């Protein structure tokens, strides 16, 4: 879907229920960019006239190095032992200076589209938000009063890599998502449509579950975000305690990573927002990419570091020259 004719930018989620078609980026920290476009066409993304000129593979730095990340995992396990949390998603942000941004991120979006198919792939390039996503994860899909979320928890190169720890972590987050949606959905309408499905994606597999519910009368996008944001799969449980741990352990903001990226058609009451994972964004001449893992009591710190490497290696490799 191609949107043109930018006519309005807003930081107010209420516009998503008032009319028009919108591209949406919400950072993990809650910064909102809603961009209204007048024309929408079901066509493929245009091709850039220039190839992608990305950073060199050796130019990427990480907000947490191996020792720092392993230490953060151990800190989360201490919080779990103390009964403060049950699960925390610990992330790090990779960054590299960009040689050029003459055509924005369109060449990168083309490159990812050619080599890394993703169900929620997209490019949003508006003032205040330059984002390319290859997200595999549905945060919220809305069709009238029906809302659906499909959290991912559990990652491996092949299905046999998935462990009992992955399954337990997924079930934990499903409970969290059910609780989030129950705050804004009709009593008794929240159901688990699928539990622990295995989805193949380029270079890896995920455990995916699906939860849905029927919105309360009068509930719209602001109420949905108040109930469910940030996504449970990239925060943890209990969510408030997990967010406090994330703030204490992660040295830089996540930005669009682990936020929400997608579109909303306020005229039809439809929308689809992905979790901003497998996502690049440009920030002052710097290209950034986030990667992380869910930490439980059963986590092995070195294995969790390896999972963050697995999630990053293919896409960061494609973005590097």
C-alpha cells in the first residue's frame, strides 16, 4: 500500500477515530507521530534510483556490549528471585553513522523487500519519523469492534531449537495480553485463538500466539493504547515492574524499536499496527536497530545474548555495505 499527499501530522491518537487514513509511529517511550495522507494505492513500493549506501559492517556499535548485556540478564534474574518481576524483555540498540541519506530510507526498504520478506514490512518517512520495518509481529489489528494481537515469544534458527522455557515465556505473555485487552474489551469476549503456533521467518522461527476481543462501546485507539501499550511481548510481566527494570537497565531509549508502526483507516474503523521489532530508524544521520530477548528465571545469560545476535545478524547484514 502506497500513501501520498501528506496533509496533516498529529501527536494525538484521537485523530485516528475522527476520519482519514493515517500512517502511525509510536515510540516505546510514547512519542506519537500520526501522518494523514490523502491518497492510498494498493501498489508495490517504488524503486529507488540509487542503491542503498549503508554503513560498513564493522561500524556498528551496541548500547550494551556482551558483558553489559549478560550483566543485565543476571540483574533481571535477581529481580525475579526477589519476586519483583516474572519476565523482562532486555534490549540493546545498535547504531552506525550513515554515509548518505539522499533518498531517505527508500533504498534500504527496497533492499529488505528484495531479501527479507516480512508480514508487516513497511516504510514511513515523514517529518519526525524515518522508519523501515521488517516486523513479523502483530501488535494490534482492528476491524470495527474486533481487536486482535499476536505476541511472539520464543526464537530459534529451527523449530527444534525452541525450548520449554520459550513456551513458558510465551504463555506468560499471552496472559499479560489477555489482561491488557480485558481492560478495554467486553466482559467474556477476550479469547486465545491460537496458543504456541510455530511460524517460520527468514533465518529463524518464532512461537506465536493470538488473542482477540470485542471493544467496549465508545472505546477507540486512545483507550486501546492506554490498555495495551507498550506491547507486552517487548516489556514483560508484571508490565509496570518490567518497565521500571527496563528503565534502570537499558542505557539508551528504544525509540520506534518495540513501539508501534502501521496504518489506521478511521473512515472504515480498521487498522493494523506491528510491534516495532526488526526495525531500522534514522536519527540525526545515524541508523539504529534494536534487538533483545525475554528474560525469565530459566534464562541462561550467554544464550540470551546469542538470541539478540541471531535476531540482528540477518537484517544488520543486509543494511551494511
